[in-house]
C-alpha cells in the first residue's frame, strides 16, 4: 500500500484571517510546498477558481489538487440551494481531478469570532439533528453521483465538533457521506483519532495531519479561549512538532489498507512559524514514521 502526501495553504495565507499571510504570493506557496516534498496541495482563497487558470500553476510545480474546504450552510438552506452554491467548486474539483470535497457546516459557527468562547459553539437538538442528517445524506448521494465524494470535516467551533458529534453524524447518514479525519481538531475536542479510525475505517477517506502543542491546548481549555485566540496562541503545529504520536495511528491505517491523502495542515501565524520551515518538518516526520510502519509514499 502507499499514501500520498499533501499540504494545506493555510500555513502561508489564512482565509479566515486574511491579515495573516496577505502579502504572500500564491506562487511562493506552491513553490515552497513542492520544495518541501509534497505532491499535492488543497485549495485556498488565493487560488484561481477555474481549471484553465489553476491547472497550469499546479503543473508548474508538479502538484495535484488534493481537495479543499467547502463551508456549507445546510442548517438554514435547502439541499437544492446548497447544490447550487457548490457548483463552481464542484466543477473546479472535477476538472482538476481532486479526490473529494472537504465539507463542513459553518452556519452558526464561532470559529472565526474572536469574542466567542469555544464553549458557546452551536448545537442541534434532536429534531434539527434528524433533519440535518437527512440533508447531509442527500448531499452525500448527490456528490457521490458527481464523482466527487463529500468528506465531512469535524471542526472546533462548529455544530459537528466532538468525537460523539462525528460518530452520530456517520451513524445516522448514508454511506456516501465520508469523513475528513483531522487529528488536531479531534484531540482539541478531547477525542481519540485512533479509536475513531478503528471504528469507522470504511468512512474515513481523507486525513488532515495536524499536531497540537499540549501546553497551549491545556491553556485554551482551562481559559475557554475562542478558536481564533487558541490558534494565535500556537495551539496547532505540524506533525513532529507537537504531542501527537503518529506511529500507532499509521499502524491502524496500514491495517485498514488506507491509500488516500495525508495532508499536513496547521493554522499558524506565518510571521511566527515560517511556512517552508514547518512544511519541511511535517514532511520529514511523516515520511520517517510511514517508513517505520512500512507504508510507501507515492511520488506521483
């Protein structure tokens, strides 16, 4: 078996806080991602929105589009309205041969609000949950039919945040609804990525490899910081620079015969954490651990 290593552009430019990396050209991001060793990159706010513009830029640096974030508003939209909203990104991803869409519910999210403590994140009651699971199932079937699977992203500050939230989502939706497992968000929400991988191996199709600085995590939880304050404090970092041991997690991936993307992602201030330097740290660590558990790294 083999996996593909990609990276998210958020280390260079943060879409939720444009002031972080606002002056960093897209070409620098793509060039440095490739220089660090990655063969894929997720989309970001600075990326062209058409394949005619984007593919030449990716090809220049031997990069594949390995997915990207889509912020959904299914809680207050109909499925048909959401289908219309996703069309531009769906077309782009299909034409760029991306493996999936990283899909997350952002209606009511507090992830970008510096004044909202994480404890105030939105929650659904039983009736809304049932309605929402039905909508997500419909979107999952639609996107599966389009050849672009929905890979749901559990995320701090949103309505699907905890391990329990995520389990309930998968247990009550159609099998077409897949998952983006984010190791950093799972740990931040006090969940266990390894157990989740064991229990839902057939639904996990995309993985974000994010690490956590344990001391900042503990401060964030004790002081009930906002999500923005937590990452500005340095809660997240790349694999190999935090407290997560990826070896047992990759051993589970090997037993599950996982052959998808592993995407390094860490919300950090590029002025404090040089993107190229940290990209290299993440790539080096992941390749070393993958080698230890006898998982090959694809070069194309």
